[in-house]
C-alpha cells in the first residue's frame, strides 16, 4: 500500500523526480504497447 501511494506521488509530482517519472511513463507506454500488439 505504501509503495503504491509512493508510486502515485511520483507520477503526480514529476518535478521532484523527473528521471523516475520519465522512466515510469516510458515503462507504462511500453507495457501498453506490448498489450496492444500481442
């Protein structure tokens, strides 16, 4: 639960950790793309 809220906080505030935000966004897009092309 704590990890989930921390992940949400990271996504909501990219200014605090832009590198992690970009990494999370990129992995999400990659995951979505792999599902779309399955």
